C-alpha cells in the first residue's frame, strides 16, 4: 500500500493539476498564453525541484522579461534574460 502524499507534496500535485486543467481549457479555447505556460512550468518545476526557466522556451522567457506582467521570483523561477532597452 502506498503512503498518502505529504501536505506539501499534495499542494504541489494540486498546483500541477490546476495548471494542467487551465492549460487544457485554454487550448480548447485556442488561447494558450505565456502566462498559462509560466503557470504550468512553475507547478511542474516545483514538483521536480528545479527552476521554472527549465520548462519555458527562450521566446517565452524574452516575453516575460520584456512585459514584467508576470510575478517572477528569480530564487524560485530562475534568471530571466536581460532586456534590451
């Protein structure tokens, strides 16, 4: 018999499920945005013990860096590329 997930692990799994459901809903509506990709990447990275940047494309990271509309924590999410002014 497998042990129940710890509360923190359960929260991580809930975050991944929530992000995946949002992404699937967005895909259904053909509206997948960099915000949705970042949310999914952040949830998966938390479960894998790595940084969000590992799951985003260079184009996604450039867009996030230039818009600064997404809350980004370099300690958790990783370093964004420099933005040319």
